[in-house]
C-alpha cells in the first residue's frame, strides 16, 4: 500500500494543489511552522477521520479566515487505485465533516478504518511510556480500530453509555429516586466493556511478543521489555460495576471500567514509567511502534504507511540506524529541519520536498 498523490486545500496552513509521492521514502524538510507536520496530519486525517492532536477539533484544522478545507489522497493498494476525500466546513462555531471513498460518502466512520493503513510516530509518541494512562489507551484504540471496525463500534457504544451513566450519577448524590436506571447503564457498560477488554488483551499479547524481540535486538540483548495489559475490570464486569454504586454516586463519576485501563511497560521486570531512563523509555516506545507495523502486516497482508514527524532528531545514532533499517520495504513520510542529518542515513532513492509557507517544492535525488 502506498499513496501515489495527495492534494491539500486550506488544511491548517497547508495548500498543495497536487503532489506526487514516491513509493519509498519521502522527506519533507524546512523551518518550523511551515506546514511539514500539517502534511502528515492531513494523511492521518484521511485514515482516521480525526486529528492526531489531543484537544483539537475538526474546525481547528481549517485555515484561518477560510470556511472549508479539503484533503484528497490517491492510494495504490495491490494495484487497485482508491481515492479518499476528507471535507470539513465551518458553520458558525461548529463544523461539518464529510469522508468519501471513490467519491462515495461514508455513512459510518467504522467504514473508513482500514482503507488507509498508517502508523504515526512523533516526539509525543516517545512520551507513550511516561505519559498518563490516556495515551496508552489511545495507542491501543487507534491501532485496533484500523484492524477491526467492530471494535470502533463497541468503543463508541461504550463511551455513549459511560456518558449517560456519569450524567445520572451526578444527580443521584442528591436524589436517589432514579437509582434503578443505573442498572440499565451498568448492563450497557458491561456488555461493551467486556468486548473492549478482550480485544485489548489480545492486542497487547501480540504486540508484546513482537516488541520484546525488537527491544532485545536494539539493546543487544541487555534489556528485556514486557508489555502487561492492566484492565480496570478483568472479570465479573457487571457485578463489580454494581458493587461500585455507592462510591460512584459520591464521586459523581464511573470509577471503574475500560476507560481506566492501562499498559504497564517493564524493562527487566522494573517499571519503565517510574524507573526507566529517558533513553530506555524512548527505546521501549520505538519498539512498540515498530511492533504496530508487524501486526498490521500479519493481520491484513498489507504494509502500512509510516509517518515520522521529526522523530530522528529525538533518537541517538544507534536508534536512528535501526529505525531506518526497518523502513526499507514501506512508504515513509518523514519530516525534519536539517536535511543533511537524514541524508547521511539514507542508502536508496528517495524524494525530497521542501516545505515553505504551506507550499511544497519537490525534487528527487539519489544517495551516492
């Protein structure tokens, strides 16, 4: 799978009428705030229908003083062409989003997942280990959604039930007359929560096996990485939710459930989050992200597109070389400010695009 062409209109500060891409490595370089990350984000949006940045809404993606934006990517998947379009229109303080596959509108977002397989790696992902549980749940959810549209539906239904249960809990602290309604939302949370837990457990088992081998190789056998899934509720989901009623009513929120799950990263049986060095944490995160690629390959038979947003500057020479060795057979879009730093690592043909003021100047070179 690879993107043959992309066009972007009014997406953040980016405006690209039509840009051909190489099936191999594509380097976007330039000064900061010129549109390099926006380029990767536009690709990511076509894959997931959402921004990669936490706290950003769809309307924030539209260029200032504009009312709409559009992204189109042409994909070559096993020789079969596919076009994905993403439209966002600003309507007052809100926005309207439209996603299309071969010009046909997508009615449900679950129908988008898996059309464009991507793995995104940014400096923020290096915080995967030391950040809070939300980032690790997001890591699981985004990956599993690509591989299972059913998971996306279960996740959506779980959060819908969670929102309703929390709204009810806020009223029950003063007025317990509607307490019976809590049992209804318990059943919904348990139904979908159990499904999420099972899918996440299976995912972590897969990624743990692969990431462990990658990490062992990077560290030359000195460290053993382990990913341990830590569900908030492992068994007896409905029973545990009901036993938590009094505490939940006092706190006005659901204190247990899939929205509290986490992954514990350990190195040599010691928590990497609390006791790992910055280098160890980055290596563990790199191992987990590279393992994502292998899982996608195994589950879909397709090689995903790798998006590297200024990651090489965050890694030392050993980790840089290891990462670059892994991308020889896949399309990669990599951003950087110092072109020379990347060029020194490349061995094969690659495409270079200079990004300046939201525009792209492209060329093609070969490493001597």
